């Protein structure tokens, strides 16, 4: 708390009655994530107002991300945001996805790729960007605040279009949502309940940049014929744990 107060200055710290409460929540979250004040001791932040505090907080948390040694590790970290908050991710499943995406330098050599994947997971744990699972040594998870920061990092400053879209536990996805996703590179949908999720009543928009589609644990009955044809660049398609097997069958056909 005192470090935060020193960095922003007394005028900024006292500029809004909600700042103290928000900072207390941030400090609590950082403690839960294992982030100490030494992680941000060299940072200077300028909190202009409460509405802009989110960007400033993520900028602080991004210090650990920016300290990662190379591009592949950073890309693998950002990929973990495709999973729901605090989701127990099987390490082997995660590495398989990284290999499928071509994120690992050694993807052409399967054994080297697996070894690199395990090394990256260990590096992300040491950087407090991934947590060990409470259930199994073979699983990892991402704290919800770190995940929010990872999704924030996928959108460049000044851009409204999201390159990564994650939607979970939604009863319905509106047609306007789908239209707004046209520029996305990755889409991850989890626990979508409605049968008519993708029945938007007019021609399905194209997704010319989409490379990854997760559609997991859905109870949808139908997906419009030719939906996948609107995604010419998709190379990773994950349809795991869907209740309605008709969904999977239609995609395969």
C-alpha cells in the first residue's frame, strides 16, 4: 500500500474516495497471486482517474510478463487466457495445443517440443503467471486477475477490435456479438447453453483471420451448415466435452 501511495503521489492517491478501496483490493489480489512489492519496485504509474485505473493496474501486473525471456514464452502465456478463470488446465493438453498452434520453436521435433513445453510451464510458474493446481501435479491454473491482464494484453492500445474473444457460462450469445468477432484471431466459447447460439437469422459473417476455435462443454443442438467454411484459416478446432454430439457431427460433415 505504501509503495503504491509513494509511486502515484499524494495528490493522485487522494483524488477520488474509491481509490483507497480499489488499491486495497489490488494489494489483496497480488498477495493471493504470490506477487511481492519487489515485482513492481522499479515501476512508475500515473493513475489519472478511477475509470482509467484498470489499465494502470494491468500495466503493473504486466511487468512480470514483460520480464519473460522470449517471444514463445509470452505467446504461450497469452494462450492460457483461452481457458476460463481458475480452470484446471491439464499440462499435456496445454502443450498439445501449443504444438498445434506452432507456438513452440521446436514444434518440428515432437520430443523437443514437449520438453520445451514443460520448461515454459515451469518458467511461467516461477514468474507467478501460472499457479500449480490444488488437485493434481499434472494441472496448472491461471489466477483470474492474471487472466484478465493477459486478455488486456491481446488488444493493442487504441484498438477496439479484440484479437482474442473468450465467453463462458453464457445462456445466449447475441448475433451482434458474433458480428463483432469477425476480426478475431482466436475465439473460445465455454458452457454456452442456448440451442440457437449461432442462428443469427442472416448470412453468417466470415472470419478471415480466425486461427483457433474452442467450443467446449456446450449444450447447443445445432450449428448452421457451412459455418466452418467461413473460417478458412482455422488450424486448431477444439470441440471437447460437448453434450450435444450433433454439434460435433455437423462440424465433421
